[in-house]
């Protein structure tokens, strides 16, 4: 049968309908309303459709702009899939009687015709009878849903197959209505809600598709975890960066870090407490066994009740940045060494030569009882101090740290130099058994010490400094504590280059740097923990140097 457009409902309709909807003459309308709860049909009259009425009102200026906008916004195209003409006319009448919505229905009698109409013209909502000539039962809904998965469907059922309606809703239908038990207001509300829900789902689907496109196109690795730390999202960039595919890690703990990694555990628990962390740096493992530096930012994923339902993380590969940082630090270190060598080999030698010449001149003047002998002696004394200071500066710029015990000796020598040059107490407690893997690691620690002590004196106005080099199991601890004004609470936001380089050197050691207030609230405490190879020995070998 060809599809028919909306028609006017007459006073006399078929006596009975296939699904029990009764529509008789005027004498039985009371009974019909009791059974069907349908509004009384109007007498035959030539009446334009609701859409035509709205257009006419607009043409004659009878509606304000806002009212017209509301009417047009509420316009809903309904595809009525119903093979029984009587049932169809009743539904069409109820749609026409809607007070708040302009329905534009189109009826087709078969599932095949519904497919064709949806393909050609589409619809805002489908009102679907499950019992059709070319399909019956839930298979009717399944077939229509497959053909138009994004079109909302409201199922029509008879009294004897209401369970089928419930099943259809569980499978994706937006609502089901039982024939003979539906009024115009219920039908209008059901269709309006189905369309609203469908549009909301479409908007949500579009947002999800945009998010998915963003995740797939992002060069940053995007991952998500459930509250237990198991992977729920693993982007293509994460696959490229770490080597594991999404299927290999989904539902499991992230393999990029060991489960007992305390820093990673802290980062994962912070979002569960509602915190957002941006740019935390750590080392992560790859499938091939190698490691790389990454920046991790994490934030909580919240559900409809604003509870934390998971964790979203973004990881950036810092390998190139770290390589450039290492080059910058190495260039700076080489420049330090060059200055140290120049001070020692050039300026130091020149000053030493002048010192020897002045000493010889002083001896001759003294032997001759020359009145200027005292002046020359004073110049010799000043030159001796200058030579000593140049040597001290040279050692500071180019320390010799080649042996296992050189680190503690270099720290003690540095403390002595600070006392001599700054004239403040700089005590030192060192365990000579604490060693590092190579001269580069020792240099990093020495530079951290230099920067920490310099900041304490220059910025903290400290009058006393305590330096410690201690063993903590498999890790060493270098700490610098002062009695100065203390570091500001917001130092993270306005830290200078020196503090950032200290943190970088600590990471190069495979260690961590902690900066905070000294015990008791006064002064600053800087601690650097690093892996070390503890040399053989018994007892506590640490000693204090003042």
C-alpha cells in the first residue's frame, strides 16, 4: 500500500480495529472513551494542517516572533508505521489534537516502506507497530533500528504483547505505548521526550566522536584509569610511545611503571581526592625495556553525581627536551671548566709569577734596609691572598672528583671555602662511604650543593649553614639546611633558573629534589636523594667537619 499523508478524521470510522481500538458512531462515544481514553473526534470540516496554520498566522502577523519560533522549534516529523487504517487514523487524530507541538506525520503500512521513507526523507521520530505484514514482533524493531540507528523509536503494542514493548525499550527503543490505553497528551509527551532524548544522544554522540578524533590525532599519549588504577583508555599515541597496544593493557595496571612506584601511586591518588596535577615529570618504561622521561598531567573524571569515576592522564615525551637540557648543562659545565682552567693556568700562574718577583724584591729591599721594604711586604701578602682565592675559585669551577672518596672530601673543602670567603659557619657531616657512579654524577651533586649554599647566603641571608652527606639504605642523601629567612611558599610559581637546574641535575642522577622549610619553621631545607653504591665498611662512618 502506498504511504498516505495526514488526512482529516471523519465522524464514522471502522467499527472495530485489529488491535481492539474502538471507533463507532456518536451513540457509543462514551464507551469508546472509557476503553481507549481518546479525545472525541471532531465533526468533518475542511481544516488545514497545524503547520499550514502556523504559516498562515505568521503571514498575517498574528503571532509574535518568539511564539512563532517556539512553534517552529516544536515541529516534529513523525513516521507512523501502521498497517491498520483505523488505528492509524486514531493516532493521526491524536497527533493533530496536540496542543504544544506541531506534528507532521507520514504513514506507511510496511517495514519496507518505512526503510524507503527513512532513506529518502528521514524523520524526527518513528511510531512503530510491531505487527506488520512483512515483519512481526521484536524483529520489526531490530530491523528498523539497524536501518536507522540514530532515529528515535516509540513502539506501539497491543494489550497482549506489552512485554515485547519492555524488551524493545531495553534494546534501545525510547518508549512503548499500549494501544487502547493511550491518550493524546500521553502520546504527545512520549514523542516529544523521545525526540528530545534522541537529540541529546545525538549531541552526546557528536561530542564523543569529536573527542575520539582528538584522541586519535593528538601527538600526546592520552590514557585513562578506573579508580583502581586499571587502564580504560589507551590512545594510539600511547601505543607508539610505550609499545603496548590497547588490547594488551586494557583492564590492567599500567605497565609503564612498577606497581610499587610511590611517585606514580601519589599521582594516581591525587585525582581521586579531587586534585589536578599538571606537568609532573617522571621516568616511564617501554615495552622494549628502555626508559624515557615523560611529563604527566592527571585530572579526575566525574560522573553525573560529581563523584570521581576515573582518572584522565596526558603524557608528553620529554626525550628531546631532556637532550637539549643536557646539552645546555654540558655546555655550561664545559664553560665552567674552561674558566677554572684559565684561572688556574693563566691568571693564577701570572699572579704566582708576580708574587715570586715581589717576594724577591722584598727580600732585597729588606736586606738593604730600604724604607719601602714594608710596602713591598704588604703587597706580597695581598698577592698571596689573591693567589689563594684564585685557586679556590678554580677548584670551585673545576672540581676534581675522580675517586670514591673525593665527593665527601670535595664537600668538606667547599664548606671550608665558604667559611673563609663568606666568614660564616658552614658545618659539614659526611659519610665517606657514600659514592656515586661516576665523575659526572659527583659533579651534579657538587653543583647542587653550590647552588643551595649560594642561595642560602645571597637570598636567605643565612648566618649558618649545615651540609650533610648521608646513607639511606641504597640511596644517598645530600642536604643543605640554613637558618635564613626561608623560602617563600609560592616558590614553585616563581622559581628561578638556579632551582630548575638543581631539579634537573637531581633527575639526571636518577634522584629527587625536595625544597621546603627547615624543621622548626625557620630557614630552608634542600634535600637531594640519589642512588649510590655504598662502599664496604662497618658502623657509622660519618664525621662532622667544622
